[in-house]
C-alpha cells in the first residue's frame, strides 16, 4: 500500500524524470556529491586448522599497541577484495594464502556506519604448527595464535567485527548492537 499523497507522488515522479534526463556523466557526479562515501577494506580471519574446539585465531599487535587486531587493510585501486585479503595476510603475517584456502565469511560485508568504512571479510584455515609467521616489526609488532575462548584485549573495532561471527567480547550482542 502506497501511503504517499498524490501530490508527493507527482513531485517524486517529476524529480526522477528530470534526473534521468541529465547526461550519465553528470548524473554520476551528482550522485557522488550527495551520497555518503565509504572506504572499503579486506579482513581475513585466519583460524588454526589443527586446533581442538573451540579453536584458535591469529591476531596481530600493531602500533599504537592498545589491543590486538586482525590482518586487514584497504583495497588498492581496482583490486578485488579477496585479493586484498590475501595480500594483507602475506604482508602482515607472512602467510601466503592460495585461492582455495580463503573463503568469504558469512556475512561477507560488515558496514561500519560511524567510521564510514566497509570490511569485506574472509576466512582461512591453516595448520598453525606448520605455518611460519613473519612480521616486519614496523607495521606489525607481533603475530600470535589465541584460543577463541581466551582472547587478549582486542581493539574496539576488532571486537565489533568478531562479534558478527560469534567470537570475542561482543559475541553475545545481537547484530544491531554489534553494528554500532
């Protein structure tokens, strides 16, 4: 049932008619000017494939060191999110993930409305005992495996993101609270 008044419907129809008569190039510029902008990044949740339940996850300690984080970073121009996740895992942990080792998480996209960014989230499973970790000491100070039921202090953004997957201090929150 349409609750708009007839006059409002006519005005909206007129507005769309004008909008779609604008050349596509200018329409695109107009949309980009008036809509919110979001940065897009990729995050990879790397789990220990050999760990007994509840499992282990790889976390990073990065400057300024106020909490542990996940391998993540912004997409480069024209880079696919899955490729960015693989690149960030290699750069920050030394783990070279093959395309068959990495999968989209469910949900795959987490929108952070307050910060105006979108995380494209992926998961991977590697055997921790046979996987050598390598950090550069500048961007990443330390990479370490942590039990899912005994995580160290994580950053607020990491806690919110992990909460979407039932992990960590915000795992008990429903999706609307975790999206804060």
